[in-house]
């Protein structure tokens, strides 16, 4: 899974570097497919029934599952890129949010939204511990978003209709991983567990709609959204972010969480 995770991480690096004004989302998709196949893997998203692309590319008010196509990216667009790959039967799954044209082209609120979402992702990762309950992840994500909202002076919306998941020899496995607090405590986390944590956060209402294509999820109020995701392994010794190039070492250290790569 680390091999698959690194392939996803490197693919997202390559695609993010290619994001620019005038580029189409289908061009990014083709780049991602070529990179995955050239490095010994295969894209996992086309194996989801009814979907045929390597990436999901969600722009501005699109939350998740945006279909790559002829849409031309413009400076200041908020683009979430979701990618999955399979190597030797094992899956990696991750997502990043970037600004077309870089931070200098961004609206301040978009930078704040993306940062708050990424921060909540790592808060959720740090809560994933052997002997703890799985749904503590959602509690940590929600607490992080609420804290960011207080700093920003506004309520941020946590999308509840789409959640994270267990991952391994299949991309989507049970149990799911909520991005918000729930009444039940959930199953106990055991050493060797691998999950994909993926908060989706909006600048407005958390309510969403699905477009006529049957895939693209958009905010009901037209506000912008950000999506960050990592695949994580948890063991007695600590955490390893399988889809981060450094394994998540820097971010985990900043949160006081134990970092424990296998090698």
C-alpha cells in the first residue's frame, strides 16, 4: 500500500505542477493516467462502475466527483484533484486542493478554506490511534473546522453526505470514516488498520446537489468547496500517511502524533 500510496502522491505532484490557466481538466486526467501506468500501476477510479476517468476534478462550487472534460481552467479557480491507483492489488487514494495561478491569484477566502480543510484532515489523522474508536476521527475533524471558523469569523460547512472509508485490496471498504461527530463511538481501531480520511468543507452551507451527469456534487448555495484526503496506516508504533511523500512526518510531529514508517 505504501507503493500504491507513493504513486498517488507523485501523480498528484505532477498534476498539480501542470495546473495553469488555459489547461483543461481532461488534459490533467490524461497526464495522471500516463504517469500511473508508466510507473507500474493502474488507475482505480475507472473500476468504479459507471466512471471512466483517472481523476475527479472539482472546480469552485464543485465539491467532489467532478468529471474531467473540456472545461478550461481560469486564474483564481479553486480546484480539488482526487486520485486513486492500484499496485499489485493494493490501493492508494488521496486528494489535494490547489489554486489555478498559485496563491497570488487566489481569493483570500479560498486560501483560508483550503488551509482549514487540510488542517482538519491532519487533525483527523492524528486522532486515528490503536485502541481508540474510529469515529474519534470525525470528532477531531469537526473540532478543527469549528476552530478555524472561529478564527475566520464565520461558519464553515462540513459536507456530511460524502465521507471517508476503509481501504486495502478494494478502494471503498467498510467501515466508513465520518468527517463529523456522531452519536455512536464506532469500532475499535486495531493495529494494521488502513483508512482514507477525506474532509470536504464549504465556505457556506454544507448542503449539496448532484448535477445531471449523475456524478458531480456541487454546493447548493454556490459557495466554494475544498477537498483534502490521505490514505493512512495505523499501528501500535504510530501512524504512517501512505499517500504523503514524507509519510506525514512533518505534519504529525507538529501535532504531537507518533510517526512510524515500516522501513
